């Protein structure tokens, strides 16, 4: 069967295989006794966004498998927050820290989360983290502040991930007092689920990443020329037909109202507000091709799987258009617990300008009639806006002055700085480049108060980074475009401008590569960062 040479070769390989097996067995501990205790020192120096103040007090707090997480008061919100923290710690360290609802916090080694005595001057999202030799106390005015604060605790603990931790490890954490609260109330990310569709599970993963960097708005671009992604019971063909395509011709998909509610609840549990967008009157080919009555000529256009913009429009002068808009906004409002409704309004190049102005004003009334606050892309500032309407700037054309003149609040999304669908450089395979290349430093090195005349901090609600998905079709690609730019955007929204410095920031960012590897998050290995 085998000749001599083959036999020798076989014997040789068997010996190597046996040796490898023996060696590999040795490295697997057979019982907990054989786990080596590893003491690891965590650092306070890698937090993103950088806190308002960190006062190091020179001691060491030790977290071990014997620590407890104590919460007060004991209610659904604090239990959720306690469990969220416990899950992260336990999965990182293979600990099994329990949640306890009494005053055990004074015992050695415990973490104590409380809203009792929280400082209201730090606002709804602010928190204090007091770490001394005995315990780690997170205190806030509202549970929301606790949720933001546990992200700081998790980041501090994750700073030790680069070491081979096990359940016998102890974490030594420098003692300190951190006082922290956000600069802007609006710190968001937009995901375009219309050009490519993403599952509820993928969306939840994006929401978790947003939460880790203390962002608090998730804007979901639900409709566009290429797809309609939200079930509307009174107009079922929107999803049956309009949801069945996407860029490039894939199967697309849509969220049932139940799916959408799952997204809203998941985000709300993380103190993230969901902002649904129905883009109108342009970007509506999927709607018009599902219901030709929405077209002025009544003709059914074909489905669209390309990436052009500005060719579609709802018919502005037909009553049926406003019956449609009213139905869509009513149904969407009833499943969106949060106060905002985004009507798009961008790039309506196929709509006559007078018609456009009229349309936005009518839709504004419909949005208000369903109890929601209106948001639109900057073009809507050509219309008469009511007092609490919000304008999202993306190009900062002269229209901005209309918005400010009408006392509208602004969200800054400058395309040349924080459009996450822009390529990092000429070698990036994904993404577009019409607004330029955006390296990690470009996304970080700007301030929401710059590039617009006559605008003060009072006019600005905050920042939001859109990810348009013409070229992005799965979660791994979403992550690649988000990371490492997203943490910088979170810092722009949260931290005082005087604490922001690229040279120092990029050192902090370098450590987060380990966090992403631990979380299984894909990211772009930018040359600008010395990844540890
Ligand atoms: C412009 S920004 C758009 C989107 C595209 C994006 C591609 C804005 C309000 N509209 O329709 O997807 O560029 O980068």
C-alpha cells in the first residue's frame, strides 16, 4: 500500500502530531486550582469621551471575584443597570459578581451604584465616580447618569484586557474622583437601513457600540429610493413591494412594527432616543413604485437599485399624498415612544421649489398633530418653521441663516468631517468620496461651533454622524466605517473643548483597539494611531 518513503513520512508526522498534542494539553488548566492569579493594574487614562474632571488620589482599589455590585434604590431601572455592568465584568473576568440591594457597599471591594444624594447640577446624564481603597461608588441624579457612568467603569476595567485575565485575577484600580457631564444634549449616529437592509440583531449591536461611547441618539433612515423598511398597516404594499429590493438588487427586507418596537425598547433601555426618518418628498421611489397614486402622472416606476439621488418625488398637489403622509406618521408615531420624527427633506431635486416649501409646511402640521417634534435635513429651513423644529445641517449652505433666523435648533453633521460613509483615504475600498477623505484625525479635529457664521452654542443641540449605506452591506462593514472614527465624534459631543487634543487623544484611542478585539468589533487600522 505505502512505499518505504511514505511509511517514514507517516511515522515522522505521527510523532510531530503526538508532540503537539502533549504540548497543547499542558497549556489547558484542568481545574481552577491550576489558574495562576494575575494582578493587573487598570488605567484611568484611556477614557473616551474624556471626563470633565479626574482627580487622582494616589491609592489602589482592588476588584476581585469576591466583590459585589450593590444598587440603591432597588428598582427595575437600577437592576437593569446593575446587571448590565455585572454582565460586562463577569464575561471579561469569568467572575460571578452578584447584584445586592442593601448597604453592603461599605464592605471592602464592592461597587455601589446609587441615585441617592446624586448631584442635580450634573444633569440627567451626569455622574460622579468616587473610587477609594474600600469601594467604588457611582452616584448620579438620574438612572440615566448611572448608565453613562457604568460605561466609564467598563472602560477602566477593559483597559486591562491586554493581559491574560482569568477568574483568579484581581484588578487594581487607581483611586480617584471623577465628575462628568455632557457638553451637548444631542450626540447621535444615523444608520441608513434603506440602501441596504440590516437585521434587528445587527441594529442592536450598533446600539450597543453607541452606548459604550455615551452617545444618546439613534437616527434610523427607514426609507429611500431603494427600499421602504417599516411596516405600515394601512399601506401594506410599501413593505411587500417597496421593501423587497436594495442597492445592487439584493432581497432587502423590512421591520414589522413589532421588530421596530424591539429596536426602540432596546435603545430606550440604554437611554438612547430613537429618531425615525421617513424621507420626503424626494428619495421616495420605493413608495411611489408601491403606490403609483403617489405619483403625479399615476405611472408606476420600476424599483430602483442604483445609487443616484434627486430623481423621485411625491406628488405635492394631490390630497391622496397627505392622506398617505398622515397614515405613515400616525402609525410610526404610535410605535415611537420618543418625541422626534425626522421627515428627511434633503435633495428634493425633482420637486419644484414652491411646491417643496408648501409640502414641508403641511407635513410639519401633520407631525405636530401626532404629538411629535419635527426634524429635517437643512433644506427644510427654506420653509416656515415652527418654534421647536430642528434642522440637521450637512452642507451648511446659506440656508443655515434661515434656520437660525427662525430660531430653529441645529444638529451638526458636516459631511466633510463626520460622514461615516466617506473613505478614510484613497485606498479604502468601501465608502464614497464626494465630501472628501475623512481620516481619524479629520473626524476628531473640528468643533461644532466652527464653519458657520452667526451661530452660538445656544443654537446647537449637538452632533450626529450619519452612515449612509450605498456601499456598506453587512455588520462587519458598518463597524469598519464606524471604528475608529466614532469615539472621536462621541468626545466632540460630550467633552469640554479645552480638554480635546489630538496628540493626547490618539494615545487614548490606541488602547481601545483591545476593547474592540474583545467585543469582536471590526475596525480600520489607521496609520495615524500607534495601535498597542
Ligand atoms: C447625501 S446627506 C445624502 C444621502 C446620500 C449621501 C451619500 C443627505 C441628507 N443626503 O442621500 O446617501 O449623500 O454620502
